[in-house]
């Protein structure tokens, strides 16, 4: 089926759920004109629907091919990429000094959702390039910026992020890739990396790899890791491409989904070592890499949102067309469309509401990161940076979990036809599965939230956010609108559960850290369900008050459904966080007995 970007929903989430309009009014975005957002997103939607969406199934069916050390992408892929860069989409949020448009990250976040919804495998390529731009701009030398940054910003060259090795997995400190000083300011890198997205392809004439490696005299663990820029082709002094560098794809993975995205094993050192250039300082590679990782984590969360929205759109269209059974109280003589059946309505509402909540959380993360670099007041920037850090693991993990759950429901709405590849529902399900693993598994995100983000600044970021959410709940309660049903009460209960769980975890981190780790994943789910529910209520209030166009009852009904079907789980999640540690920590008797 075709894809239509939900521009109205996106703008509502940006302006009110994520707080973009309030940030603009407060002057945190400088001279940025917020009216630009709608036309930019409308054009992105057109390009995605007309060019990228038709290639989604083509890519899934054809996949990629590796021969003679080169990867060939699916038919139509290189042409679509050239059209994409020619239209300026890679440069949306890039630095203006290097040819970028300098638009806020929040605008690019909405675009990222649109690319992911229309063609998630395609959207992975620029996702990583944008992360590479962030790292190079923040940590690279002026010389490296002059050579590579404009090419990456325009999309003429793409970027990769190379961390994972066969023996290390998520334990980056165990990597074995070696770097040796060449004596001329460059380095020679030897080693193997696995699971490298777009490690090789035929869409551009050069690829800029960002590779973690260890120097011979480096300290053990993550403190001894450095980051290197390794181009596929070396660059001559005049900017032209020179000799092929010693970095090659030695294999491509055959995956459950994302068939059109080349996932490569990359080998360096078969011909003396890949020539690399240091990014930042020696042994400071993790600090540089986390600049890439945090950008990529938000983008992967948006990938979950995009896949969820695509699965929902397809399921909704199918439910309106597919006739089966007679609805209770129906008056038609034949079978009714399955959307008339309450359980199908429930699934579709679950899909739409969870997608909308995840969208708002991701956009709020992007707005916080924007303010952290754009606001004039240092205190505002600092608070926004802390908010962005708090929200990033939630945006990544909650949204990709939602992407998987919504894609699962999409198959269910289709019934038996959902299990058949021709409908396309199965592809969304397959493609979504990897997003919960990308850029640090969702379990790692939960651990990060509990061990690092929750207690930062004494928990000030959490308590400040809870105060803002409580203000939304007060407005719902004060509205006395019966259409909200029990939304206010459910959200109020959830805020209480989140507050108590947060304080319990902070205490356990100091006294019994394994208890806190045992509750990390349900805590992140509790946080996301509470945050998403309050944000959807805030969006509904904005439409109800006339501050945003749309049918108020439509958004109130959506907020109510989420509160009464998803956020209502908060008290149970609290109990899981606080009461299940002993059962988990004592599980060895079952697992190893």
C-alpha cells in the first residue's frame, strides 16, 4: 500500500507534545521561523510517498549482493539516494558552515520518522551519516573537517559507525582492533568489525568509516579506546579520490529483516593496514563515539515510530476493506468490514495511540537537545542537556518496543493474510525486530536510565519533569470534560507510581544495586507509559483550547484510550520494579539448577 505522512499528527506532537512552540516563544531557538516546519515536512512526505515507499518491497525482495569485495544494493536504490541528496534532505540539520541548512534537530527528527516509515532500510544510511557529522563536527580537527564534513553534510559521501566485534558484542572495552602510529600523523588499523550497517554499498563513490581501535600502549578497557576516521578511498590534496584504502567488506549478513540494508563484516589490514586519522585525542574515543551513539539512539527510536506508523496505516486500510462476520447490532445484509468488530477497533486504537505516544517522546528528546545548544541562557542549556540525556534511553527503548508491538498487532489485524509476505505486514514485523537491538539493546538503555540518568543532579531532571507532567494532569482534571473519561485519574495514579519507583530505585542503587538492575526494564516501561500518556493529554488539551487545528474529540479519545489501556498498567509496573528483585536475583536455582 502507499504511505502518507501524518503531517497533522506530526506537527501537533512537535508543537505541543514536545514543546517546540513554547520553546520558540521563549526565544530558545533564536531567529528560527517555526512556520518553516509545515512546508518542509509536507515536501518530505511527498518525496517519501512518491520515491522511497515504492522501493520498500523491492528492497526486501532483492536484498543486497557481495561480489569481488563490493556490495550492490537493490534495484532503484542508488537513483533514489541521488535524488534524495539532490533535494537537500541529507543537509536539513547540517552545520551551515559546511553547506547544511542548519534547521533544528527537531525538524530533522520528524523527517527521520518519515524516511523510516516509508522505507526503513533506506533511512538507515543517512541516519548513520548524520551521526558521523555530529562526531566529526564536535571532535574532528579543522583539517579533517575541511576535507570530509561538507561531503558528509551534502550526502555525497556517507558515514558508518564501527564498534562491534565478534568476541565483544556490547562490551566495547573488549575490542581487539589495533591501531599503530605511522610516524606521519596517520595510523594503521588492523582488525575485524561485524554488523556494520551500510559498511559498503554502491550509492556513493566514497564511504567515511568511524572506527574504534586500541593503540599498543593504551590502558585496558574503555579508557584505552581511540576513534579513527578511515575513508574507503583516500582523498588527494585537490579533493579528488585517490587510492583504495585497506578496508573491505568480507561478508554480508543474511538477516531476519532489513534485507535492503547491507550489514557487513569489515576487514582491515589484509594489505598492511587501513590508513586512519585520529578523531579527538588518543584514548578518548568513547567520548567521541558517544556523540555519534546518542544521536543514533534517538534516530533508532524514530525508526521504531516510523515502522509503527507504517504498520498502523496498512492495518487500518486492510480493516476497512476486509469483510468478515457480522457486527453485533449491524444492519448490513452481508459481512461487515472487520473494523466494525470491537476487538479489531481495540487493536487499531492500541496501534495508533502507542505510535503517537512514542512520537511525542522522541520529538521531546530532540527539542531538549536543540535547546541545549541553541538557548542563550547557560542555565537553560544545562537543564535542557540533562533533560535530553534523561529522555534519550526512553526514546530509544520505549519507541522501538512500541514499533515491535505495533507491527505485531498489524500482523494480527490482517489475520492469516498477515502471515503471508505478499501483504507486506510481515515485512514491518521483521524489520522492526532489530531496532530493539540497534545502538545498545533496550536492556542496556534501561540500565543507563537507572544507573546514570535517574540519579544525575540528585534526580533533579526527573523531579522537574514530573512537576511538568503533573501540571498537565491538573489541566485535564480541571477541564471537567466527560470525554476524557478517567484519563486524569489514571495519569495521576501513574505519576505516583513513577515517583515512588524512582525514589525506591535511587535508594536501592546505593544499598542493593542488583535489586535496582532487576527492575530497570519495567521501570523504563513505566516511565514511557506515564510520559507518553501525559504528552497525549497535553496534545488533546492544545487542540481543545484552539491552540492547534484539528478535531478535539479525536485527540481526546486517543489520549483517553492510551491512559485507560496503557498508562493504567503503571501501578502493576511499579510492583514489578519494587517486588520482583528477589525472584530475579534468585533465579539461578531455575536457570542453572
